[in-house]
C-alpha cells in the first residue's frame, strides 16, 4: 500500500453538510418514498419488533471487530475518513468473510460499518478510504433507517407468511419498489462522500473498476482512461429510447445502480 495519499495531505471539510454533496436523484427518490403508503406503519413495526437490535446481535456475533489494537491501519482509515467529511459520530468497524467485494452499514443509533475480508485484501489503503467514506456518507446523510427498512420488508414477508397481523400493506409492491429505487439513488450520494473522504478521483475510479469485475491479475495495469471512455459511451446510450427503457427495467430489482453508471455520475459531479 505504499504510495497512498498521506493522511496529512487530505483536507478536513469542516462544517460539511450532507446537502452539499447529496445527489438530486437521491432527494427526489426519498420524497417519492416518503409519500408511499405504509411507510410510517413499517417504521413503527421495525422499532416494535427490535429489527435493529437483531441486526446488531447478528453482526457483532459473526464478524471481527476492528480496533486500534487489532488492526491499526484499518482503524486509522476509519478515523481519517470521518475527519475528512466531518462526521463526529464514528461507527464501529467490522471485517467479515463474505466471499465477495462488499461493504455495508447497519444501525441507526449505533452504526456499524462492515467490510468484506476480500475487499480489505484487494484494495489499497486509498481505495479503502473511499469505500469507508462511502459508508460514512450513508451515516452522515441518515440513510441507514431506510436501508434497514429495505432489508426488513422481505424478512417480514417470510416471518408473517399467511398471517397479516394488520401488515398487509407493508409487503405491497409499491413500497418495495420505492425503497429499492431510493436505495439505488442514495448510492450516488454516498459515492460523492467517498470521493470527499479519499480526495482522489483516480482512486474512486479504480474502486469502480474492481467492483465492475477487474481481475486481480490486472490490478497493477488498470487503465482508468479506458474506464472513463466506457462511462462516457454508456452516457451516450441514454439518447436511444430503447436503451433508456431497457437500462431502467434491468435495474428495477437491484439494490445498487450499475457500476459504470455510478462512475458516470461521479465524473459528472467532478
């Protein structure tokens, strides 16, 4: 990990407000979600059933907690990312063996960031700073509650089975689609927070390339210029109505936007 940007060279963005980096599609999707029927009831049931407590027990009981003693490098990356985006509440950090390049955040009152062990091995320190900053962006923008709701809807369906308990409207397709749509759009805001944490556009793009499928054997020769060209070409596809429709239909059931789309949106913001 030699050659990474020195922590002292990164600017601390004192007073950074979420509104200054949040993607407009994030706000639009959130407004639509909050107008969706059943949302308030769902929030109440999540609190009533202790879903967040269940998630915390699962995460802390299954994964390796990072501290200044167990992994000082990862711990400092967490602290540094929080400083860069001016996040006073620093979540706990865990590493999990998931078998894939992945990271996520859970917990509204006491957030937990989880990095896959595979990601820790595959990414440089700067790249991990982007990923951690991305996750801290979710915390700073108060995304985590609705993230947990998106996780809760399918789980509640499995628990309830044929018993409605007055929750029939919660499993409605409209609410599920609104949650998924907002979740995808919120990733665009979190990518911007990740960029503000690592403060290097090239690092953000190499993260996107690895997430998109860059083989480990090609990491050292990764060409971000080619990836930028691919993102620009993808942007041009929106000019064709058929491609516009196909892209949106393909993304309807996913939790994250397509990686090349994320790169395009980040480049546009830069």
